[in-house]
C-alpha cells in the first residue's frame, strides 16, 4: 500500500517512513481497550518518542522524526497508546499470548 490506508473498520495502516522505505505502522481501535498504535520499527525505544530521536539503522533520520511526531499526533488525537514492540521494558510489561486486549 502507498500512504495511509484502511484495512477494515477499526484497523488502519499509516505510512511511517524513516526506518526504511515503505515502513508502516498500525492503528487499531478496540471496543474496550481503546486505540492501540503498533509502531513497529518507527521507534525502537520509549526514548525515541520522548526525546524525538530516530530509531537505530534509520535510512532517513528526518523522515524518522517526522514519523515519530505523526504517531504521537495520532496518540494525542485519539487518546490512544503507543505499543512499542522492541523496547524490552515495554514488551515485558504488556499482556502476552494467550492474554489479549479487547
């Protein structure tokens, strides 16, 4: 897909360039848990979002920072939560399979 897109009601992809060409993150609207923003490789650590620094091995740091800001803007607009998939402190603090968000 090119750009932002909707997979189905409540699930959309957002273009988050910087880490690599064509990189995308997902925004998932859950009925009870609210909005979860799966950042993928747009930011590896909480620090990437707090300090607005591009992730490691970033093809284009300026686009990486723009994508971090884009995801933070979605978080702020929806009251959602950034789900960091590579930060060990974040991953181990979250429900893991077979637990789930609803």
